[in-house]
C-alpha cells in the first residue's frame, strides 16, 4: 500500500484494499500481516478541478475593460480553500494578472481588515520590488484618486506607507 495517489479513484481503491485486509485480519486474529502506509501528497487537491477552473475564469477576466473585480472564497475550515488559492496563484504566474490574497480568520480582531491588509501588503511588496519609477507611478495614481484621505488610508492600511509615504 505504500505509494502516492494520483487521483481520487486511486485513493479510494487503496482505502478499500486496506479495509478489506483489516476485516481479514480481524476475522483471524492469529494472523499477523503488515498493513503498510497510506500516503497522501501534500497540497494535492482531489475533486476540486471545477473550483480551480472557476477561480481561473474569474481571474482571466481581470484587466478586461469594465469594473474592478474581487473574488471571495468562503467555506469551512479544512476544505482546501488556501490550497485552491495557491494553485491558481501558481498558474497565473505565467500571465499578466497579478494575484494577491489575504486570509480572513474569524478569531482575529478587526473583522476582515487584516485579510485586506495582508493582500495589500503583498501587492505593496510587489510594487516596491519593481523599482522607484513604479512606486512613483502608483503613488501618483493613488494620490489622484484619494488626495485628502491619504492619512486615513495609511492609518487603516499601514503597508501603503511603503508607496504613499507618511501622511502629513
């Protein structure tokens, strides 16, 4: 039983074989049979292809003329949301879409703001890594749009100070 699983069907077949062997061992308690190991590939998604493709479709529509877009993913703990996001993020590295993400935790204070701040921090790091001209271009665009409210914005999202600077 000691092998990796490449599909949900492989996993199902292997689990069935283990259960069958356990039933056999339990029925003849004098028999000693090594059970082997069940190995699951880390960060491997089983049966989530449709969710990945749906998120990819939303992301590929970004940048096309129209309103700004945001995708929110919800679900119970342990369902694989973070792995789906990592998978799509990796797939989008080869495109002109820049994918940022933040994770909301119900136990955190401050509601969804820490998740938004984490996403903005990731984006600010990307902008800073592209050099001073890009920082200046983004700063001008932000200042043009928000002008007098820059102090409020940097107070709520301190990571933006890397681009906008300290408010006066």
